[in-house]
């Protein structure tokens, strides 16, 4: 093991406390992501013939926000702590104990988009394609929040940029939160927003999002510490990879279907 490593900076997870109210860096990162998504969505809605108004954008993003919160919590409990839920069903509502799942949040957002599309008479994939390019920036901010909270760190490593996290033991670890911020956040954001610069078939944008996120998450899982209560399935695949692989397959099928149907829409 190399003796060169980086000590995790002394970051207080609480940004500011006002009496009983504590503003945490993690929550602030998600707020920044949501505000950026609102700004970018309004900017796209303001373009001529966009087919969207600012009021519609506001309603859609609010529904999506609820889907993320509810789906993320339900997904975490069912995917990662189902045994605990069976012992204590009220654990589902104990949000102050922490625990959110991206894959659960994704299912929550999909449910919200179905509801919105049905209520407003829009094609589901038209709504999904509008939302997909807004998501990666928020994902990146969430991963930065994970890093600042010193949580979800990677496996023990001897690379020169390994970091000793205060709650991760004495050995340096991969800063897997930053890897995910770079791939799921920055790279995927530019891929999707470059992709929509031209008219694309309906469903291709959301399909590309699923392929991109699933692939990046699958790769980073190789250096991310598995959840202690799950371990590895067969010592070669993690729960994160099991949940991500169907995303890659479904995304590829969606893109293939979209281009075969050849229904062009302006993004």
C-alpha cells in the first residue's frame, strides 16, 4: 500500500444552524441542482415553438421532485433494507435516519411523468425526453453532497489520489463520489444536451439517458464500497450493478425503437 494519500478535508456537513433548523451541504447541493434544472427548463420553454410554457415546466418539475423524494425513500427501504422494513414497517417513514436510492427515485420520477403526461394529454416519451437532459446536473450535485458528507466512499486503494475518509478507516479509498459526479453529472449532462441540439426521434433522449447513467454507474461500482448489509452477489456483482444493468438494456432498446419508428420531434 502506498504511503502517499490525501487526508479528507475537515468539512462540517452542516452549513449553518438557525436554532432547531440546520442547513446541510447535502440539501444545499440538491437545491442547487433543482434550481439549475428550473432555469434550464425555462430557457428551453422560452424558445420559439418549444411546445412548453413556464407554468407547465413548474408543474412538471414539482411532480418530478415529489417523485424523487418518495421513490428514493421507498426504493432505499425495499432494495437495501427490506428485512428491517419487515421488522418495523414504520422504518419507511423514518426519513431522519437517512437513506435514498437513485433507482427508487428514478421509478418515482417515471411515475410522476406518467401522471403528468396523462393529465395533460402529452405523449409520455415527449415528457421524458424533456426531463432527461435536466437530470444529470442534479445528480452531480448530489454526488458532491455525498463527498462533503464523507459517505458512499470507494474501496481501499493505493492510487496517489486515494483519500482517507474520517469514517472510512485508516486506509486511503477511491473518491468514488467524485467519479460519479464527473461521469453521471458532467459527462452525461454534456452528452445529452449535445444530443438534443438537433431533432431526435421520440424516446431516444430518455433512452440515451438510461444507457448513459446505467453504464457509468455499473463501471463506478467496481471501485465503490458495497453496502455493508448487502455485500457482493457471488463476489463479482453488486446491487448497484444489478439495478443498473436493466437500465442499459432498456435504454438501448428504447433508442433502437425510437430510430426504427423515425418519429422526429424538436427538442
